């Protein structure tokens, strides 16, 4: 196996991780920002107020986008296993 092939596999895997995790992280960040602005406007300084909405939105995002995420990961693994004979040369 060549160094170029290994670096290409790693590059594709990292790009896949970024693609799959980005929607969850962005939505969680936006909800956290909205809750923080709400806390600042109302002077409520409860620590758990930011935790519960983020967890709920994260679960909802996983429910809605889980099929897409699973399909992307499965396609990548199928591609890796399909080209396995090229990698062991």
C-alpha cells in the first residue's frame, strides 16, 4: 500500500466525519446561542437551561438525519471494502 493511498483514505474519512457531524454541531450551536441570548435578556443564570434544549435538538436532529448519516457511512465502508484488494498489494 502506497503512502498516497493511505493519505487519501484518511482524507476521505475525515471529510466524512466533518460532513456527518456538522449538522448536529451547527444546530446545537445555534440553539445554545439562542438560549444564551434569552438568558442575557431575562437575567436568568440557570446552568441547566442551556443543557436541556441542546440535548432535545440533538436527538431530534439525529432522528431526522440519522438515515442520511448512516447511508453516508455505509457507502464509505462499502467503497473501502470493495477496494480492499487494491490496498493489500
